[in-house]
C-alpha cells in the first residue's frame, strides 16, 4: 500500500512564528515529493517540490527530504494568517505525474 | 493562460440520473486524472489517462467511467449516480517526463461540487 501519512491537525501557530508540517511515506520507490496548499473548497496549489535529500528553500518556505527515514517536511517562516489552509503532502514514484496524497494537515495562524 | 477547466462547478442531481463532468486542458498534457475529495479521506484518485485512448483505474473507480478520445478532454461519467458519490471532484493534468524539462507539475481544475439526492 502506497501510503502518505500526515497529522491531520489542526496545527495552530501565532503570526510570525515558524510552522512545521511533517509527512511520512511508505513507498520506498518514491522519487518526487510535493507540498500543496488548499484553501477550503478550492483546488490544491503547488507550493514546493523536492527530489533530493536535504533542504530546498523558496521564499518563506523550506522543504526538507530524508529518503532514508522516508520523511518530508515543510517549514513556513514568518507565518501569516493568509497561510491558514490545509497542506497536502504528495509522493510520486516517477517524475510527478502520478501522485499519492496524504490526507492533509490543517494549519491555523492566529493574529 | 495555462489552465484546466472543469464544468459544471456545482451540480445537484438525483439518484440514477446520468451525468457528465467535463475537463479540458490547454497545455498539451499527456497525463490527466480525476480525484474526489471527501472530509477526512483526502484526495483519492478515481481514474487516470496516460494518453489518448489509454485509461486506467485509480483507487476508487467504482461507479465512474471516463473516456479520452482527444488529448485535451477527459470527461468523468456517472452512469447512475448515488448519494455516496456526493463529493468535491478535481480534474488534473501534467506532462509525462521529458529529460529536457524540469520535473512535472500537476495542474488542477477549480473543482466540481456534486450533490446527489
């Protein structure tokens, strides 16, 4: 079973803090990893992709990948109320056209 | 503008009345996919297509049909809808891997909220 596991939350952080979202995956052949943000009732929006072990930074977002531990994380620095959403972790056994999604973590950033 | 277009955005229907949700992309993507999203269950893949006339079942295909007669279109058909198919549906598309391109991004449509009474 190709499972991607996320804590459902809600994860509550104060404005300006760092939000840390975690994800584990079971399929060892997974090669590509993605973080999507989804506002309620809206479509998922890609915010980060990562393919190699280590960190990848893009603005306030940092994705971290550890293939040995089958672990992916997303850090959001200087969290804003507009970051309040559900964050979906996805793993792919290929370049990214076939995705296995986690159930998502709800993030609430409080002013 | 690159986009995936789903129609309708909202649909209320009754049990047993056949319906089709259309999906069209303008990016010449080979791969297209349908997902349903339910509270607490996340995104689950219904069907996918790797190219014209090539379709395959995802994780929850029961009660659904698809076709891929043209590269840009991938309609989702519910022959006899039932209340347990009430859900939020998303169509998505992406390129298959090209060595000369960056890794793929999967583009999502805006979603179709379906209620079956």
